[in-house]
C-alpha cells in the first residue's frame, strides 16, 4: 500500500468500539495490556459528553483504519498559550513506514496552529528506539532535563485525604 493516500478523520461516538480496539493494541505494544480500564461507557462520557475532555483521530487508507492518535488540550503558563498533549499515537505494525504516523502528527500540528498552541508534547518509552527516531526526524526534541511524574488513583486518594498542612 505504499504511496496510498492517508485520510485523517476525527472520531465520532459511533467509533467507540474502534477506539477501544486501538487503545488495547497500544497497550499490548507498550507491554501493559492489563492496565486498560477504558470502557465504552467511560469513553462515551469523557470523549463525547457535554464537555469533551480529549479527542481521537483515526488514520485510514482505502477505507481501512490503520492508526490512531488521542490528544487533549494543555496550558503553558510560561507561554500563556494552550498546547496539545499527545497521549497515544499508534499505527498497525503492518502499516508502519508508510507516512501514517507523519500524517497524524501533521494533522495535530495543523490543529495546534489553528488554536494558537505553543507546543505539542508527549512521552515515549525509552525502549522505543524506532519511535524516538521517527519523532526526532519530524522535529521533536527529547527533553532530558525533565522527568514525567505521576500520581496514580491510590496516591491521589491518599493525598486528597491528607488533612495535614505540614511539610
């Protein structure tokens, strides 16, 4: 299929089963399929509810969905501008190196530009050498002086119930 036209489209509520399928594929690729807690009901509420919290793009070739990107809006106080956080980008293994990932990133860049965003950011596994090389080829810079920090639900629960104001 090399040279085929890649069509990028925004997901609709009717795509929830397809979104779940791609989330599971990405989790499998990342080596953590057991971590998926997404359900159709959760996605309906968070992606297509009164206040959508994120967006999903699909990449299609010849009517076949071959990749996806999930993203949401962030804000930079330093820039006083919004940004885009690319939460997931995944292309089916058999379809890689055909411009699909680039088409998804290009679409996100156009969304960022249209919305006055100052940056697009994301994380990638340190073991994903092919992905890192791809991102760098397309203008991403690896920030080695920052680290991703995360509070999981249990840590949030503990922190939220911590009545102590002491340091």
